[in-house]
C-alpha cells in the first residue's frame, strides 16, 4: 500500500483553496487540478509499505511526538516547480511557524529512520499542491498577486496522519489510516 505522513486541513480552508485554484484555472490554457479532498501538507512520503509496518510507524511517531505541541500556519504566498515548457507543480506556501514545522519534519524523519525509511536528501520545501502541468495565459505574477491579496484561514496543526494513497475510479484518494495528536 502506498502511504505518506501529512497534515490535513479543515473543510473551510480547503474551500478557500478551491477559490484560489479557480482563479488559476481562469488564467490557464490547461492543467491537472487537485481535488478539494486531497489538499494537504506532506511531511514524509513513505511509498509502498507492507501493512505489517503500520504499527511500527505508529509506535515510532508516538514516541517522537509525545511532547510536541500544537501550532498553526498561514498561507500567504505561492510558487511553482518548473517542468518542460510548463509549470510542473503550482503550490501554496505555508508560513508563520516554519521553525516549528521544520522541527516537526525532523522529528518525523527521525522516527521513520528508526523504522528503516531512508532520510530525505533534499531540503524540506513545505508546499500545498493545487495543480500540475499548468500552461498559463497570463504571467505567473497575476496569480501571485491574487494569492498574496487573499485572506486565508489559519492551518491548525494538531496532529499528523498516516494516509493511504490509492487510485479509485481513476481518481487519487487519500484515506487516513491513523493519526497522532499533539499536546
């Protein structure tokens, strides 16, 4: 089963992200759009795992996060990863408590290393993917200005979730397997 560890968002924030995504659609020639239920912040992609490993993952996360406290993030900007002639990934950037988010990332990394997962070699770039393979009609700066002027709700970070990622009826679906709450 394909899995990742991430942070989910309240429905109201996901609806705000859809509004912003709609603006991006309006200035795009083409693209692939993330579904409302799939907006999240990834901390660690685990890939394919055996079901038997789920309990070890839970125990390692519980141990490493037992004293971790809740915090919140805010979306205030956006960015993209380049592709060949397109924007491979367009995303929203969280900020606010990035030191705390980075601490959470490293605690999750440490826990997963204990279970046998390889550590991430790239620097952690927290991002919320909203679209892929985008070709724009207007400069990216139009979207940037729109995002920067939008007033998003805060992202409450109260737990991490191990998600199952599967394709159902040609649609990517993320299903929580378990969560670890913070104090």
